[in-house]
């Protein structure tokens, strides 16, 4: 959308705390770990849009990780990372296209990762995906071009 960004500076741990609280229910069926920074880091950007992007990644991790699997949210090398031990992704390029759904068994419209990519691009962030079918996925939202 053409909604203007609301740039501000905020701490990563604040964002992580809100996401952990909102996604507390994941702990009922999965090992959900939020790794806070010992020395908090500042991030500049649109807080609400970034939170929406991370919420999409967490919801996908929850949806595509079998019960008992792990989901991690952490910060490393100027990147916010969402990692899971889920089903993995085969087509790492197409998965960011609107309406593409690799797994037709789950409900959804195939918009989540397209939204994540659009938010990243709008904020000048790079998004990088590491995934192997059957072994999980790792999404990096980074301030710099390559994680």
C-alpha cells in the first residue's frame, strides 16, 4: 500500500518482548524460544510494519512446524532471524510471490511471505531464506544486503 512509513528508533528486545507475549500460545505445542540480547541493539524503521513481517514469519513457522518442533526468534549480525524445524521450503524464490502456496494442505491465501518481502523492500531491508525440505527454514531480515 501507499501508507507512509513511520520511521523511529527502537530497541530489539522491546519488539521481541511484544512478539513473545502475543505468540505465547505457541509454547503450548512447540518449543518456542525468544533469545533476547544481553546488550540491546537499536533498530531504525517502521516498528508496526516490522512487527507485522515478523508476526507473519512466526505464524508460518507455527503452521508448518509439527507439534514438538522448535521455533526461534533471535538477532545476529544486524539481522532478525526466525528459524524453525518445520517442513522446509523447496522453491525459495517463488515462495515470496503473492498467492503462491507450496503446501496446499494448509489454509491460507499465499500472501504472508509476499507481505514480508514487501515490508522488507519498503524499509530497505534484505530478506534471505535458508531452507531444506523436511529440515526447516531460517528467515533473515537484515539491515545490510547479505546476511
